[in-house]
C-alpha cells in the first residue's frame, strides 16, 4: 500500500544560475557571490554538482547585506569579504546547509583579485588600509613597514589590484595603482617576513601557470625597448604578455 511517489527521493527545487561576479570552489561545492540580483548573497551549489543551485541554498554573511568583495577557501570553510569586514562560512550542524560568523568587523578586502594563498597556506590580500593575512584562524596586519607606501594607494581604483604567487621563491606579488595612476603602477612582493617594491611596469592582471614551470604571467606594459624599434614614442612602453623575472634576449627593460 505504498504509493510510487514515496519510493523515490524528492525532487529538489532548482533555480537558474544567477549572474555573478565572484566564484570559488570549496568543500566540493561552487560558491558564487556578488550576484546581479543581490550583491550581498552567497549561493552554494549542490555537492559535486557545481552548476546546480537549489532555491534555499543561499546565505547572507553580512547582516547589513554589504556587497561581497571576495571569496577564498580555507581549511574547513570559505572566507567571504566585504569592503570593511571578513566572515567565515562553515557547514552548519545539520550537515546540509551553511552558516557564517564574523572574523573581523574592521578588516575587509579592496580587490578580489588581490587574494592569493602562499605555499605555506597563509592567505594574503589588500584592504584599503594595507595588506593583511589569514593565518591559524586569525587576521593579522603584515604591512606595518609600508605605512608611507599605503598613503599613496589610489583607493578609488584599488579594486583593480591583482596578485599571484611566485611558487619558486614563495613570494606573494601584488600590483596596484598608486598616486594618480589609473593603472597598476607599482608592485609589492611579500616573502613572509619583509617586502620588496617594484616599478617599471603596469600589469593589468597576473596569474601563475599550472604546469611544472610555474611561471608568473603578467598582462600589461613594461618600460623598455626592442632592438630596431623605430617608434617615435618617448615613453618606450611595450604592451604585451610577459613572464615576470625572466630575461629576454630581444627586449631591454628601462633602468629604474
């Protein structure tokens, strides 16, 4: 006397994938945020089905609904950033949904592409008042020695900052706009202890190759000149795709 409808699993209520600006894979799911409909929402897919989202599979980390500016996976959860706060999203007690709790109500993230994970597992990113790291469950400032540099950050364009990890030497590299520059005009490298500052280029985006070479690729322009270049341009800036920190036999960077 058992109806056929009771012999099958109930069908989940699925929604079309929202239009989103941020995405990160964590805990076997795809987390998406900063959607067109609600910038403060974080949707999570069904486990192992990254393109399938249920109706109620959504969480709002910030009580005031501030826009999510970044996502990054950590052990046991995923970090969600606004411009002025940081939250941890972890599985709820029922093992089905997720919950969030604040890690900081004063430290946020200024640029989603500035978030990167160093080889030792430390997460580094840039906020409007400097660089921060997430280590052993705590957020710590790491740019005290860059106080004068931080004052030059172009905060109105800081959202375009970009970062990558040089896995060969274990450094975090971030290029961002300073002064009145509209492009990422200065690079900052952090090795876990101190900082180096780089100039002479303007990288729009950075990434690390996934093969054994682990090159850092930068898209932008570098000050220098190719042999035989008869261009009348006075700035000697060459746009292109570059391998950082590798010598080229047919390009001579400008001394700086």
